[in-house]
C-alpha cells in the first residue's frame, strides 16, 4: 500500500522503451491492457504536460518521484484524520457512544466495533474470545476478512463471497474520500456524485480503490494509534491487509466476481453505470479461492 512512485515511473519507462525499440517496418506491441502500474504511469504522464519528453532527464524523474511520494503520503494522512471522525457518522447509534476524537475505546474495546472487526473464524459472543482479542492475546491477521467488509455486516457461512466488499460503511467511506464528505450519506444525486468524482480525478473504480478504502476503514474502526505495519505483534498490519485484498481481487478465479464488485462500486460510489495466538491459518482470501476451485 505504501506508494513508491519510482517503481511506477521505471515500470512505465521500460514499457515505453520496449515500444520505441521497434522500427517502422515492425509492428510495435500494444501497451498492456490490464496493468495497474501502467495505468498509473499513463495518468501521471497525462497530468504533467510535456512529461514524456523529460523522461530521459534522471534528475527530473527523481524530483517528480519525490514530489509524488510526498503527495501520496500527505493524502493518506489526510484520509486517516478525516475518517477517524467521519466513520462515527457511517455507523448506527452505538452504546456506548463512539468518541469522535479518540480511538482508545474503539476496536475490540467496544462491543459493536469489536463485532465488526472480529474474524469469521472466531465467535465474538464468546466472552473469553472477546477478552483475548481485547488484551491482544489473540492477534488478528491481515488475512482475515471481518464482517465490516460484508453487506449488512453479515458473513454467509457457506459462501464467503456473498456480499463481500458491499458493506455500507465501505461505500460511504469511498464517497467521503473520492467524491466529497457531503456525498457519503448518499443524499446528493448520482449526477452530482459523478461530476464531483471526475473533478477529483476519479473516473473509475479499480481493485486498488477497494483495497485502499477497506484498509482505511479497518484502521478507523480499530484502536490502533499508528497506521502501517504491525509493531511487535501488537498492531494490525495495514499494508499487508491492503496487499491481501488486492491479491484476491486479481486472482484469475475471481475475475468474474471482481468485475461485478467493480461495477457495484462504480454505480454506488461514482453514480455511474471495481507469542501471540493468531486466528485463521490461511485467511478468508484463501478460503474464498478454495471455494471457487471447488465450484
């Protein structure tokens, strides 16, 4: 999840070089159709006039990479700070109430948020499991997909794909981040959402969009104070969670389902027609792929 613009720029430059190696008598290869890094590289080039002519200038490329990395880090920090408060409005009224400015009583310290974050392999109604999660005796791995990712926050025991990535909190958070905070509750029209999204540079939903929003929401619901990799087994690994979701959505067995999820998000977000005891050995993604292979 940590954006490394130098990798994106180098990847795109290599593809351009491969295309330029062909002469007029030899048909050059087409740019890759399903390559997120190429898409991102192309967007960067489109957003910086005359940039392709400057790609031979190593100092210019290095400076652009630093600028992009700084911007991405700043945007991520802004989203973390904004969702910390906004996520309270995306949930039903809770008892006890969720504090908007403090995270100390969130996560497994809160009865409702704990339910939303509890891995499907564990029973949140069990007092002992609650205690072990709260006291960090049991640590949730990044491979577990909790109820907050699912429609109505419910996981079908026989079908781990049903409702996955269709929860209201994910859609509201996505509209908050990519469209406008006022659009999160869906009171503005679809045309307004689509227009605002386009102004913000969001023209389509990608698997990376979904992984990013899910990771941001997980952190907002949790009691963790620092966004990022786990520290001494006592913090959820946000980066690994992002990578796990991105990997699942990119699996060949998931192609049809991923397309449906992207279409669902496009319609509902953009308004247009993608020493600790660990739970869950393989994780939800592994179970989903096993389910697909059995089908």
